[in-house]
C-alpha cells in the first residue's frame, strides 16, 4: 500500500467515525419552564421551600378576589415563610407559560381560572387547586386554601444535622465555614 492509499484509508476511517458520532441522539432536554418558575425554583432550592404557582386568567373578578385573598392574614404569613411564588398568565402567553401550564394539567380556559399549583424544589407538582376548589358562592375560600397549602409545607431541617454536615464537608475540603442566617423578607 502506498502513501496516497494509506492517506485515503485514514481519511475514510476518520470520516466514518465522525458520521457515527453524529448519529448518536442528543439527550432529551427537559421541557422549558417560564423564567418566573425557574427563578422561584432556584430560590426554593436555596431556602428549603415549595413553589406556589398562581395561574391567572386576565382581569376577571376571580383573579382580583384571589389577589386580595393572598394578602389576608390567613394566607399571607404562610406564603411569606413557606413558599416562593410565581404568577403565570397563560391566556396571553406573554411569559411563554401556555405549554408549561398545560403540561402541569392546569386549565387554560378563562372560566376555569385562576388556579393554584404547588411544586417541590425539583419542579414536581404536589398540589393542584382549580377555580372550583378556590371559590364558592361566598367568594374565595381562604381557609380551605390555607389548609391545602399547609399539607405540602416542607418539613423543617434539623439545624444541628445541617451544621454537622457542613462542618464535615469543610474539614474534608480543608476550608472554612461561613454561617449565614437568612430571613424570608
């Protein structure tokens, strides 16, 4: 075999290897989430919380009533300390949330909105409340909402165990440990 034949053989093998490498399927990416949801999930992971998604249906009376109910004493304390919040507007899809809301199994019909959903810090849905669960003839059922949300609150971490784990990790890495004491506001 002469030099030109060897060169052609090597070039052919290199080309075949490149083609074979391109045939592999890329890993399936998880579906995109709206920016507000991504930000809330990042905060939830950092602060050991859940994410409350509020799916609004425009400027309807029910959306306004729910916005006022969230400010009530029954819900405001619970939401401040236990949940990161994200609002989605799937009807106008300005935030790109229509597909995400549909994947969560939440309604896209204006008459069935607003709706609430709770996600864990990894994005798994734990609770779904549709308009029929939130409202009765008397208006927003704040106590019913608070009771449902209370069931999915994250169990508190054992501070001693967290500190011991962090100290052990710092010692292994031969680093110092910086303690921060965060407040939710």
